[in-house]
C-alpha cells in the first residue's frame, strides 16, 4: 500500500496528560511551573488513520523511530503552539529543547518556556488550566502533537482480524521518522483514534 510520507501530523489525545508543567529543577508536576514536559507520541500502540488525504489503515510508531532525529537533527527541531497555525502566536518558538530522548512510552521532552507575552498570557494558562478567577483546574487543557516525515516503514496489507484490528485494516509500522516540530495543541473536535491513542481522525487533513 502507498501512503503519504511527508508533512504528516500525529498527536496524543487519550485523556492521559501528554504534557505537563514543572518548576525548574523540580521533578514534580506544578500548575505554576515554567518548564513544559511530556511525551508527544506513544510507542507500540495501534491507532486508526481515516483520512481523505492519507487513506484508511492502522498505524503504530515503534521505539527507535525518533533515534536518528534526536542524534543528528535535534538542533533543527522547533517547539511551536498548534504547529504554528495559531493566529496570535503564529510560528514563534515556545522555548529551547533542554531534553529530548526516547523512552519506552515515547519521545520525552523538557522545554523551559521563554519569558514572552504569548507564553505568559496564552500558553501558560492553557497548560495549567488557569481560570479567570485565579484558580487552576490542576491539569492541562492541551494535547501534544508533532510534524514529521516517514523515512522507513513496513506494511502488512492483509493482517486479518485481531483484537486491535477487528475489521482487518492494512497495518503500517513506522520504524524511522524525521521530526521537524512538536508542541502543545488544542484538543481538536474530531473523533478520537482507535484505542484512544495516536492522532485525531483528521489531524493531517485539518492542518
């Protein structure tokens, strides 16, 4: 099966925080922290792609798929809000990448936020769930997403029926990507991915 490999978008919208805040040098989450931390993708979890651009199939990323980007192109990765499409923030950087590594769960990042008006007035309240009253909800109102190119993948065109694939859709395993950008995104108003992890139903279509 042939599918798009360039300028793809994937994210986490599974009800589990894909990003959080913490104070500098503190390992505990904090609603008044200034360092954004989390995993912008999850490894070894199947999710459904149902897109008029990409097609209809199941997909997963595996551990090691971000290794080359982290090793060779980390300085070229940008951290942006809503992939740079927000009309107010646009493509302004949120902060420098202090830590980027692969973990069993997925690619892990730590990004101290720049001291800018858009971070203070827009990004931080959404990350901390801060209300006009000054109270905080205690959890982020954002998901996390990344933009990438597929370098190496593997297809199973006729996988058959299974627990994770009850309709027998073709299965794509992504083994290597080149990541260009990641960051927080609002939860899109689209159907969630299969198993609740992965990308929204039309995330690439949306962007």
